[in-house]
């Protein structure tokens, strides 16, 4: 981060979650100091800053963290939305060759440049809605060639764009036509993962997490176990889809394998919840999907009561076309009965935890990355209370200490 990116937020007395007036100053992309506005102003009075932002009457919050997205693809599925509204289930469409398989066909045909352009636009829309760190999955290639194409696109964005990215290899997103789940698992373990290891060593592609869609009719529990275990052995964090449409004992498996996060969990068992809490395995809940597919809501309250680290994600994909973490928080509060502070924590520090980045991201603390948003309201709750139209509310989005 160059000196030109130094930034201080001044003349502001806004309450943090504990009601104290605080103000952060960022320097070299990191948060330099936090404290009462007058003390911070004194601390920085000698220094010249590239930019000072008057935040009087506004709120500063940590940049939002989106813990689960599928943002690289071609082949949108608005026609399937109409089918779902008419009563088709997600799996009806999947079994008929639509769903993920439809997007896979189009993504295989798309050029790397086309995929990058649409991905970049989507990331910009996410940033505009306050997201400064996002998990991005591959998974619409299924074959090695297209999975690598997607991961290269994610890598390019990671290097070129201001938003933080946690990259996930999700080659086990669906079982390719003509294969069984164990056969697809063999191919991933024997061909895809060794290639990723090689590209990781040469510094061409950086992958953080490994994902599997563990679901009845997709990847069974034992194939899921084999893939996740192999990914873990090569140093990837386990972060996978589980217990979404059917109870699979995915939570129990994830806790046993030391998963960093499991997503969905609409059908998680009581034992799975306890196992996740004990293992400090976070739950990434996806209110958009439960809403869109009219699924049973994940039991957020039970998870919170049992001490599970609950995070949130938009699940942006052609099935759940939502870029906005404020909308996700709103849905989490209304449909999953989370409180507003719980939803904010789930969309910031807990989501950073789900990505293994809570030491550096997800909260306003000295030494952490200068990722924050400034909202044009004296009550931070407006970010959640308001249903849509956040562009006017979110006045600045700051990533690595720089207004974007
Ligand atoms: O998290 N459940 C699996 N994967 C995605 C859906 C992907 C798709 O339908 O294209 C999800 O909801
Ligand atoms: Fe997903």
C-alpha cells in the first residue's frame, strides 16, 4: 500500500456497538488507531493526509464479508426461476439436466476474458453493497480444464481488484454426466488436486479452500470425505456445502475433519450442531437460498445457543441472484430470527473466521486491514433495517485504507 493511500476519518463522533464515540484512522492500508474523535484528531494533527473524510453524524462499520459465493459463470437461469415459481424443486431441475449442469455447459464454452468481465462487474456490484472480502468458488467446470480457467479468472481478480478474495476449488459441485460420485471423486483426487498443488507451488494460482456439494444424488458422504481429506492434506481449508436439502451428517463429518466452515445446514442434526460448536467449525448460513427455494430455514437460534460461530453469505449464483450482504442480513433477522448485532457479527468477524481470516479482517481493530464502510445514518442498524436501496445509504466503501 503506497503512502498515497493514507486516509483518516475525522470530525466524527459516532457510537460503536458499545455506545462509545470512536473513530478509526487508516495508514498504509491498515487501521492505525481507534479512539475518541478528539484523541484521534490530536494524534494525527501533525500529519498530512491524502484524504480526510468528515463522518459527523454517520456510522463507520467494518467492511462486510461475504462467506459464500459462486460468482464466475456464464449461463444465467432466469427461466428456471419461473419454473421454481411454478412449483419445480431445485432437485427436479437438477435431475432434468438444468441447474448447475446448465451453467456448466455455458461456462465451459465461455472464454476466459468473457468470464473475467462478467465476474469483475459482479464484484463491483458487491463492493458497492459494502462487501470488502468475498469467498469465490469455482465449480461450473467440473473438468480440469474449465475448473482451472475459473480459478485463473479468480486469481486475476485477486491481483487486480481492491476487494479481498478467498479462493475456493469446488470441482465437486456436481457429478459430471456419465460418472458416478466415487468416480468423480477419484478424478478430483488423482488429477485435479495434484495439478492445483503444482500451480500453487509455482505461484500461478492461489487456492485457499476446498469445497464439495455433499447432498443426496450429488456427492455422498464417503466421496465427500475422501475429497475433503485429500484437499486438507495439501493444505487447503475445508469449507463445504452440507445438510442442505437432506440430512447427510455433513456437520458431523466436517467437525471430525476439522472443517473451517460448512454452508447451508437447513437439515443439520442436533448432534451435528453440537459437534460443530465443539470443533469451532463455523456455520455459513445462506438466507437467500432458503428464501428462494422455500426451504426450511436453518436453525440459526439453536446454533447460536449451542455456541456455533454463525456466519452469513449471499450464495450469489444463478439460482440465488443476490449481491447484497445488507439484504442477506435483513433476511437473516426476519426469517432466521437473528438479532441485528448477531447478523452484523455474522457478516463481518464471523464470516472472516469462516475464511480463516479473522486475525486480519472482519472488525475495526488497530493493525487489522483498513476495510470499512461509512453509512449515511447515525444509527448503524439502518444497514439492516432498510430493505434494498443501500446504494444511497452506503456513502463510502474503503478497502485496504483506500476509498473504492
Ligand atoms: O450453494 N447447492 C449447491 N450450490 C449452490 C447452487 C449452485 C447453482 O445452483 O448453480 C448453492 O446454493
Ligand atoms: Fe453454494
